[in-house]
């Protein structure tokens, strides 16, 4: 009887430690130390960096090359998909955030390269079942609902990254394979440099005149529609969209906004054309 009771206690303890990820994501006041991870995971994401260094060209990506030789990407995705819930819960927040950003970007590349050539990633969905809701990410044990099912890109972005980490910089980090999306960074996001990488990514995005335009002389500010779609995130982190922009904009622009410049704000049309690189 004592052995049986002890076994039941151990099972209960394990179940509590590995409670559905959604509950842990929504409110985690518990220590980040969890059951000892099974095996080692490369938090440098070296395999993903090697792919990005080879195939990112400016703000374009060579999907054709990955389609022709998918072995490296498939090997990296296999590493991501092999992560257990116990491992994930044993990591710190920066390790988790980097993991999920890279998960989103690598799977977006996988989805496009598997179906290349296409005009837009949105061509892979329908009016009633958009591509963002496509359940193709085989990381069932890490589903935020605790259900054992595939994830979608929307699950990663809107049910994990945005609510769990509450950091608007994520909008400059995830890449939706489209021309107007902030460019795919030519290296993996890693925990030990995450803040530095996110800050640099945002500054480059804000300063990119094809994605955000500031005409101080004319009193106009034409910015990405991302600022409209996810306004609440930027207001949360910067009190206003303009306030958030001042943290990362070129000094001339930031100074003008801080000093109360009367700028008319409008949004640039968002291009969903595939950000594909074509060899000359």
C-alpha cells in the first residue's frame, strides 16, 4: 500500500509539473527550473543560422534553393520538433522566446519552399481557411491549449509569442514571407543576444523607407499597417504607437515626435507578394 501511495504521489507531482502549456504561458509565477531536460538542445540554433546565412539575400529569401535541397532545413525542424514539454518548461524566458521566433520563421520557410513557386504565401490558404490557420507544425506536445494537435503559424504568433512574452518587438522578428513584412534576419535569434538582436531588428525596420516613411518637412508619417493591426501591443509597450516608434526611430524622427511635431499618420499599403530571391 505504501509503495502504491508513493507511486501515486510521484505521478501527481509529474502531472502538476507538466500542466498544459497554455496555463503556464498565461500566468507563470512558478520558478523556471523544471524537470531536468532530456538531452541537449542547441540554444545557438546554429543549423538555422547556417541556412539563413546561405539563403537570405537582403530582404529576400531563396526558396528555390531550399526546395532543391531541403536536407538542412528538415534536419533543423527535426530538432525543433524533438523538444519535449519538460525541456521547454526548464528553459528561461529568453530561450523560449528565441525558440518560438525561430520556430515560426523556419516553418514559414518550410511551408513556402515545399509549395514553391507561388506568388504569395496567402495562396496556400483559402478565404475560409487562411494559411495562418493551417495546422502543419508537428509540435503537438507543445500546443498552447494542452491538446495533442499540430500548431499553425497563428498559434505560434498569437497564442504563444504575443501573449506569453508581451514584447511588441516580436512583430519585427517574425517573418510572414512577404515583401512588406520586416525582413528575415540573416541569423537565428538566440537567448544570450536576444535583446540586442530584437532592438537591431526593430531599428532597421523603422529606418527602412520601403516599410516606414517619415517626411518631417511635410508633417507626414506613413507607417506599416502592422502598427494598425497590432496597435494594442505598441500602446502597451510605448503608451502610444508614436511613443513606441521614438524608442527605435532615427534620432531626427524620434526627437521631432518627442517634441510634439504635428505629424499626419497614415499607413502604407501592405504587399503580400512573396519575398522570393531570384538569381541573376
